[in-house]
C-alpha cells in the first residue's frame, strides 16, 4: 500500500511540474500573439466596427429617433395641474 501511495505522490508531483511548465509555455505564446502589432491593429478595427454596430452610428448616418413618449407622461392627471390637495 505504501508503494502505491508513494507512486501516486510521485506521479502527482511530476505531473504538476510538467503541467505548470506547459501552462507557462501556452501563456507566453498567447502574450506574444496578443502583443503583436498586426493583432493590435486588427483588434482596434474590430472594436470600432462593433461600436458602430451596437450604437447604430455609421459614418454619415442620420441621428437616431427617440421613441415616442407614453401618453401617461404627455397628459398628467388633473390633480397635479390644479394644485388642489386631496385628503
């Protein structure tokens, strides 16, 4: 039983070490990719396009219309207009 537990412990330690090194390698590759000037330029273009789409503002487009005001806001109750307080 001790031999089995020792083998599991050794496998865990060696696997964790290799896993951490592989993780660091992946992170390093990702950072080099993301920091590349071409990728940064494309990311800026994509951000601008997404902003245009989500706000509906294309260059030269007319401004957005505001939604109509609800009738309840257009015609407030008479009590508010007369200034008469009711108990």
